[in-house]
C-alpha cells in the first residue's frame, strides 16, 4: 500500500479490470489498434475510479451535466480553477482518402521547428478530427454490460448517468481505409488521454505507430506516476529529455529573453485538483508539503525577488511569501520572463522550466525537504546531490545557507561549476 492514500485506487482499478479484460479484448479483436484502445479504456476507467474517490459518488450527476468526458478536465471545472482548454482546435475538413496515402503525421508535442512542419501539424490534426466516426449499438450494449460488472457497487441511476459520459470512441466502428501501410505519429501521447478527438486515429484499419515525446517536467522523476504510465503505454517508442531509457534534447524551449539585469525569480510549483493526487500521487505529496515554501520564504525575507506563479493553477501555499520586487507582468509563461542573467529558485526537481534553464545555461538553485527524496528515482536523487555538492541544492534544515549563497551570486560574477555543466551537457543537451 502506498503512503499517499488509505486505498491504492490504481491497484483496485486494475483488479476490477482483470475481471472484464478477456471479453473486452474480444469486443475489439478485429481492430488494428486494439491494444491502444484497451489502454485508453483502462485509463478512462481508472480516472473515473479516482474521480469517485476524490469527490465521492455525489460528483457523478455533475460530471454527467458537464461537457467534458475526461475526468481530469472536469476536475478543473468542478473545483473552479481557471479555464483549462487543452487540445481544442479550429479545424477544417480533410477527406478520409488522404490518410491512405500518408505514412507519418505530427500531433501536439512533436518537433515542429520548420514552417513546413508547423503547417503539416495543423494538417495532421485536421485530418484526424475529420475522421468520420459511426456508433456500433451492439458494441455499446456489450461494453456497458461489462461496465456494470466493473462498477458493481454503483446504483442503477448513477450507472446510467456514467454511461452517458463514455467517450463515443469506445463503441465506434473500425474505419476501413484500404491501406496496409502503417502510419507513424510523432507526438506527446498525452494528447490522446484528453479524449478530444485525436484518439480517433486508433479507429483506422491501418496500424498506428506512436513515437511519444516528453513535453513537460516530471518524466521519470517520481517512483510512481500513473498518468505517465498510461501515456507511455500508448507509445511504440518513447523519448524523454534526459532521464528516460531513450532520450533527445528538449525541443519545447527555443527562445531566450534578453535583458541585462540580474534578478532572483522564485518559480512556484502548481496546485492541482484533488483528482490528480491519484494520478500523480508522489508529485501530489511534494506539492502539499509546505515546509519548503516556508523555509524559502524565511530565507528570502530581506532579499528582493519576484515569484512566478503557475499561470493556470497557482498554489495557495505561496501566498504569504509572494513578492514582485521587479514589478514584472506575470500573466505569461515563465520562460517568457526568465532571462540569461537571472537566478531561478525551484522547490522541486520536476518543474518543466528547469529544462529551459538547463538548455540556456541559466543559473538555478533547488530546495528540497530531505524526506521527499524518497519519492524520486535514484537518478534524480544523484542529480540533486551533485547540485548540493556545489552549493546549488539545499535542504530545509540548512538555515542561512540559501540566503548566503543567493547574496553571493547576486553580488559577484558567478559561474556554475564545470562538473555540473558537463553533467547537464551529457545528460540533457547531448542526450540524443
């Protein structure tokens, strides 16, 4: 049993799924991309279980009334976060026969630096969203019969409400495009977990090969991350940005802000809806720990700095420590604020923006609660201790040391130790 919940909802979900797995495979046995469809269904059911655990079964009528069929998106709406619109595209119609001729597509999260690839990305999205889907009533009845077994603890009314939210994708006919050629897709495979229409590609009668790419922080950082597990399970190959089995240099951050001032910027962690605590359980423990923010706040009490809150999910744990000493406009992504001469302060190793700092060789420091290192993979822990060795990593019981280091960097021509630079170049920059 994991330490983040009274029940391991994921294991319970997997046990329930095993009961219906064989007949489910039978339902999709003739689909060319059966395995990915099963992964998506397994993920959706786990998300429903997590939603019920996070909010109780009273949430089901609200979910039924929502426009969202993705529990994660719904959780932002349910907990009144800022609007979080992901993968909602303006599209145009592409005839189905076009997909017969193509051998590769680019979807969100792919490497699209050239103008041609950016245009082809939009074309790829439009082509998939144009796939004509048709419901199979017999399949729907077979699927819901199995889900009654899966959700055997739910009353009939709740079940019927939940069945209204089953993504149509799961009871749609396979689409025959008379092509035996496989289709390679480069993307962040999380786009399929949104159930926003891109998953329809798996209904095609040609085999889909997913080249999945890391698209943010936290990949292979924590010992347990269920969301990442499902995303990788959709991929035939997966490439991370440094700590995965296969790696490439990050491709998300390509521009650097130029300014001559040296500023201290505190990059805040995000706050996520309660549902995420079941999909990202160890990140959730780290995010809920206020010890680090309290320590940093006390160390910086007499120092000028500006906080960079998460633009969508700002965390309340920073509210007593927020400053904007440099009077910055904060309604934009952090990478559009951080410049070459800045010093960036992080309170976890899983931030996406760390890769921006590494790539552009921006000085950064990290503060951790020592007990939180047990949540991380060994490679992450070794990285932190390398930073700590050269006074760029700190624990919360080292009173005065962070303040001393920051003042030293701010008031001198500081340069990062060559051992750290060499490690970053080998692990992250030249990792392809």
